[in-house]
C-alpha cells in the first residue's frame, strides 16, 4: 500500500497516532489527494477527525483550497453540521474572506440548505453575511426555503426581514423556492408573513404556478390560505398554472387544476391555451386528453394558429427530421 493510501486509511480508521507517524515520512502533506480529488484535510473534516484536522492545519493545510468537486474544508464542515470542526477551521481562517465555489456558493449557503443553525451562527460571528449571493443571485434564505429548513428560514429572516422579498437573478423569491420544491412547512409560514403568492419571476411564473408543478402537498398549502379560494384561477402575465402544467406534461396536475375550477380554454397574453401548448410541444397524447375534456380547437392565438394546425405542423416537422 502506498504512503498516500495509508494516510487516508489512518483517517478513516481514526488512528491519529498512526497518521502522525506516517506523515513524518512525507514533506508535502498538502498536495496528497485521493482518486475523488479530495485532499487529506477534506477527508479528515468529512470523517470528523478533530485531532488529525488540527495536526494538518499546523502542518500548513489550507482550509480554502477546493477539492476537485469545488468544496473547501469549510464547505464540507458546513454540510456535515459539525460545530466543533467548524470552530476549529474558523480559527485558522484569519482575515481571509469566506471561500466560494466556482458558482459563488459559500459555507453559509450550505449551512442554510442543511438547516444547521449552530453553523450559521458561527459563520456570522466570523463575518459571513446573511445577504451573501452566489453567481445566480441566490441568498442563504433561498437555499433554506428550497430545502424546507424552516428554522433556518426563520433565523435568517429575523436577522434581516427584507430578505422575504429578495429575488435571485431569475426573479425567484424565497416563496418561489419553497413552492417549487414542495416545502410544506416553509411555504405556509412565508404566506402568513405576507409573502406574495403572485410575484412574477422573469418568466412570468408565480409561486402558485410553481406549486402546482411540485406536488399535491404544496398545492394544499395554498388552498388553505385566506386567498386560497381564488388562487387556483390566478393569472400571472396571462400564463396560468394550467399553462405551466401543460408545458411540463403534468397530467395529474392538470386534473387537479381542472377539479379546482381552472378554465381549460384560458388564454395567455399571446392567445395560447393549454391545447396550444400541448400542440406546440408535439404532445399528441396530452392534446387528445385535453380535447376529450372539452378543450376548444377553434381558438386562435396572436400568430393566427389554431391548436390543430399547430400540432399538424409540429408532427410534419418531426417526420421531416
């Protein structure tokens, strides 16, 4: 067994004495990595080996150098939720800024997504910002809302109440994230605090639209809000939840929407119905299902297309390919 393999084996077996003895044979501990692209300190942090991690730090291991996957030791400690490990690593951060992945995700984003409150507190004490944004404009509160970490959402909003309405680069608020991923605890809490269920993202989609594509549990949350009776029919830039469900080919969601009173022939701002959407996507099965449920084939969109003509054009085009 090679020296590097023996070092990693000592980490996994929690044998700090053996690790130190082996490391004396190696002058460049910092550059040893395994096949997955993780360095010794990354594996020590993941395994929760405090003594070995402390020794590696004393030998000059970097807590901001990324693995092949882009995570630093701080990211891994945040994901694991190990407060003692995080406290140890932060004492060696010095005045350096918090490390980021290639897309700008830093440890507080990870801690928020995992709901590790103690880690969030430690990072804030070290200077991490609750308003930190990644390359897509996402804040920790977006990550927490999307993963239904209600306690983390509450903590972050208590620290900065304006974050409830903050959007990422796609116009998604925390409620968009909660609705999109079916966060059944976070969604009603945000709604009770007054988060807008009709706020549009850059594609004209509201949290309500996204809720209807995430699953029945999240839909039921919107139904039981004070405005729930009218929400299933809400139009957002003309694009209704029914249009969104048709775009995604969600038969079960379409059935739910129609049972809730959605208008099968509702037209968006371009005159398109759900039948137009099915036709444009070449989804003959959905097209026939909608027709069987009284979707009109006579409506014309703003470009002069009826759904039957559009479907024929799309299917002929496919045969030509």
